[in-house]
C-alpha cells in the first residue's frame, strides 16, 4: 500500500508541477494538455538546431555596442514575432526572434521570449541554454533563474534545478509558484521535510490554492502522517466540496490510520 501511494503521488505531482509552474511563473499561457501525460522524465529528442544556436558560455553583450541600424531592424523582427505568438505560430516566432538576436546580440527581451517559446515547445535543452545565458548576463532577474530551474527539472537535473530555484527565491520570495516548484524538487529528491516546508510557504502566499493543498496532503501521506494530511484535505473540501482528488487522498489517509 505504501509503495502504491508513493508511485501514485509522483504521477500526480509531476503533472501538477509543470502545469502550475507555467501558469504562475510570468503568467505563461500553457498549451492545452493532450490525453497523454506530459513526458517530463523521458528522453527528449529534438530537431536539428537552427543555424543560430545560443551557447551557455557566452555573456550577452551590451546593446550599446551594436550598430543602431541593426537595433532598429531587430526591433521590427521582435514586433513581428509578438504578432506571430498572438496567432499561436510558435515555430515562425522562434525563427523571427533568432533573426532579431542575430542583428542585435544584446537583445535581452528577444532571448527571454525565445526561451519561453522553447519551454512551451518542450525543447528543454534549448531553453536551458537560453536561460543560463540570461542568468549569467542579468544576474538580478529572478525569473531567469526560475525558468532555468524548470528547464533543468524537465531534464531530470534535479540538484542543479534546486539550486537555481533557491537563487530565484533569494532574489524574490513573493512568488508562491517558486516555493511550490522547489518543494516538488525536494519531493522527488526524497527530501520530504524540505518539501513540506516549501509547500507550506507556497500555501502561506496562496492559501486557497487547491493544487498546493493537495500536494502538501500527498507529501504528508508519503511521510506516513495521515492526521496532518486529513487536516489539509479538510481545508480542500471546505473550498471545493466533493473534490474527487481530495476524497481519494482522504481514503488513503484513513487506510494508513487503520
């Protein structure tokens, strides 16, 4: 029974993690889920890179060193990419942003938008390169660290992802989603006390978030703490009477107590 609860919990939390992160961090609009589960931990096969490829080792140059004419041309490409994104044309938008960066290698906003497209396309290795480059160049922006954390998490590079989420929180501890993300990583590293602490911090910032509450309840079950899980589940059922997931977890809590 305990093994089943842990496996069941991992499946639920992996899906919740990516969905909640993409909704909460920078208000990313997530593409609709298909009938299958997200292949978060499988080996990803990507298309051959474009002719322009961002390398992690390089620091983005100051835009003031770029020819003003190229800056203007890059701006036009960036605006075209925004229109393409509004239409849902991710592939065309990414190509256009690459052209903007080729004209203006110091175009921070173009790098950031390209990285977000790669996250939405599940091209996590490319997203990692983009956000690593941004984090090296603009070290005070917490979003770049958390987006890098997601890129690494999605490739199952958990220890490194944990460190970047912690850096993001050091810079800005007002985002509930960052504590949730860090808690999920601790959970998968089987550091359950740290996972619990971070989920609680997320709930302190968003006390009515059902995903956060259900996740905390699952962690309590994995720690064999059914009473604490029931307390959290009671909160869920007050906010969402008849919540199916809460009722399933409540039954598991009762079985552990019995």
